[in-house]
């Protein structure tokens, strides 16, 4: 039987692919458990510098949580379901390596919530975004009501979550929800080029950038800038800092 989530390593890049193309990569319990395993694997592998999260087929990144699986749930069961998917979103957010969402098609509900827990989002022109939960009589359950306003502002986020509107990649770019929009044919090339560029930087610096920004934007400026100084100072205990600065002083190209 085919794996429900695929894990591949290409040089210093781990690619995690939700592999349920027939169901537009909808997130069921097995997908979430497999995602947790794959992210743990990427976290534990020092060779892996960057993770790419994507969906299989050419129609969807992830079209949300599996509606058929959720239909019969009671409130306590739904809470457990939500907590499991929160663990996935938290793992993406807290992974000490940059994670890029490579989006080719529908990126809805829980799919958008996972994409928003990644550090960078690159989408194809045909991609469609939205938090349509309200049209199903529920609300987002993996921090979608929290990450969307933090990424694009409360005004637009409220409108999108209250209407469930599905919007296209151009609007997602205008909102600042995605970093780049490219044709489907060049999506993989663009994503790998970006991942490769990040993978060539100091792994420790990348971890510190992600940590300082994620933690810092959740607190006040004074605490955040002191936290950043601690991260900055820690970089001076790495080989990369000594080598990087020495190379500059010696006028050697990196
Ligand atoms: N759940 C289950 N199955 C799905 C889902 C989904 N979210 N999305 C698509 N599928 C299945 C369809 O049922 C269909 O299967 P089948 O062939 O067996 O009938 C197959 O994928 C193809 O889909 P369609 O035939 O519907 O394809 P269309 O091109 O006609 O439509 C759409 C594509 C517009 C994407 C449509 O499939 C759709 O609206 N899907 C649902 C989108 C949605 O509402 N997503 C939000 C779900 S709720 C959510 O994510 C809450 C997250 C809360 C946190 C997580 C807690 C666990």
C-alpha cells in the first residue's frame, strides 16, 4: 500500500508530501499521525536544513480536514481531533529548521492553517485559498483564526473567516499571505531554488532567525529585542560565524 505521507531527502532538503490525491489531500487522522512522524524525522536529521511541505497530484496542496471523518464527531471527539492537528501545526511552527509550503491548487481550511504554520509559502497561479469552515457550520481548529490575522491583518482576516470566501493566488499575494506566485510548471524549480539558498546558510543562524521572529512577534518589543540579542550572541559560539567573518576579512567569496 502507498504511504499516506511521503518523506524524501534531496541533498539538504526534506520533502514531506501528503499523498491522498483522490481526496485532494484532505487531512484525516492517519495523515496527521504520519505528518508528525515525518516532521520528527526531519527534526532529528542534522543533514536536513530545510523542509518542504506539499501535496501530491496537481489539484491540491491540502483541501482541508477530512469532512467525511469529521461529520459524526461529538464535541469531545472534535476537541481531540483539533488537538492532534494543533500538534502538527505547532511542530511546523516550532521545527528548528525553515519550512516552505509548496502550494499547487486548493489550500483550504486545515490546509491553509498548516501552510500558515510554515515559514514561507510559494504558490502556483492556479492555487485557491480560504477558510471555508463557516460554510460547514464550524470554525478553523488549527489556529487559523489566530495566524490569518497575524499574517494579513484583522480587518481582512475577519471578512475571510466570516464569509468562507475562496480567493485566488493573486489576491493571496496582494494580502501578503504568500511569498511568491509562479506558474505551476516552475513551482518546484522556484521552491527548490529558494530552499537550496536557505540550506547553504548557517543552520544555526536559520534556527535563530526563525526562533527570534516567531517568539519575538508574540511578545512586547523590549522582551523581543533582548531575546534577539541572546540569539545574536549565541551565534558567536558557532564555527559558521568564525568562518563566515574570516572569509569576509580575507576577501574570500563564500
Ligand atoms: N474532506 C474530505 N474529502 C474531500 C475534501 C475534504 N476536505 N475535499 C475534497 N474531498 C474529496 C471529495 O469528497 C471528492 O471525493 P469523491 O470523489 O470520493 O467524492 C474528491 O476529494 C474530489 O473533490 P470534488 O469532487 O469535490 O472536487 P471539485 O473540483 O468539484 O471541488 C473543492 C474541489 C472546491 C476543493 C471541493 O472538494 C471542496 O469544497 N472541498 C472541501 C473544502 C473545505 O470545505 N475544506 C475545509 C474543511 S474543514 C477544515 O479544514 C477544518 C479544519 C479544522 C482543524 C483540523 C481539525 C482536524
